[in-house]
C-alpha cells in the first residue's frame, strides 16, 4: 500500500501574512494563557477571602486587554490566509469591533470609570463573537487545507463547544436554584464553556507554531 504525504496548502499565501499571523497569534496566546491563570487565581484565592491576591483582578483585565487587541491582527491575517471564505469576513469584522470595545471596557474597569457589571455586558457578546470566529476559521482552515488538519478540527470543536455551552448555562440559570435539573443542564454547559475558554489561547500558540513551519507534514495516509 502506497504512502502519501499531505502537506499544509500554504503555497498561495504571502510570506508576510504568515509572519503576521505567527507573531500576533503568539502574543495573543501567551497573554491569553496568562490572563486565564490570573482569572483562576482571582476566583480560587482572592475572592474567597485572601485579599493579598486582589491584584490578580486588575492584572487579569490589563493582560486580557493586551490579548484582546493582539487577536485583531491575528484574525485579520487568518482571514487573508484562508482567502476570506464563507462568513469568515463577517465574523472577522464582528471580532474586530467587539474586541476594540472589550479592550476599552477593560481599561475603563481598571481605571474605575465603569463597574464590573458594565464590563460584563460588553464582554459576553464579544466572547461569543470570538468563538464564532474560531469555529469558522477552524472549519475553513480544515476544508481549504490552509491550516493543519488537527489545528482546524480543534478550533472548530472549541468554537462549537463554547457556542453550545451558552444555551445550556442560560437554561440552567432559569431552573430552581440548587435543583437536580439545574445541575444536570448547567454542569455540562459550564464544563464545555470552561474547556473552550482554556483551549482558545493554546490554539493560538499552536497556530503561531504552524505558521512558523508552513511546509511541515500534517499527516500520513496509507
């Protein structure tokens, strides 16, 4: 049985686009992972009562704003790399506008100009736009073979999981508090959302690495 090598189809992509995605995906991914770590510390250490870790809240907002801004040129580069298929340009535009608004809201929160509730109202639809973009980018990257197959599948799965988590958590919030139904619906929804939230910045780092190795072998079929 013969063996063939399937390689990432990046031959038509300009070198500067790959480099732009490589650079900004790394910045977005590293700062995103850092922001997630700070958020975990905030909820598990600071908010339960250890006020010596109160700094993790503002730090999360600042680092998260950097990640949010870095995601903009990354998303634009990915859209260019994939030749703007389907709804990806529309979702890229939504991500750009939403990320600008979220970065501003985060800075205003740290400066104590707006309360957390206002920042949360801005953040929720923006995060949905980000995961809708991730799902589309992963799908089209896989179908066009301009992203490694595994990277495309993970992006598509993470985006789908996050979007599926929203109605589950929403329905759970409407259930009687502490009821069995609330746990049955809410726990899987929260697990999907948290998993997708943790995967996204790691996916960005993997994307950066893939752009640095555009001709590497994706898979072997025999």
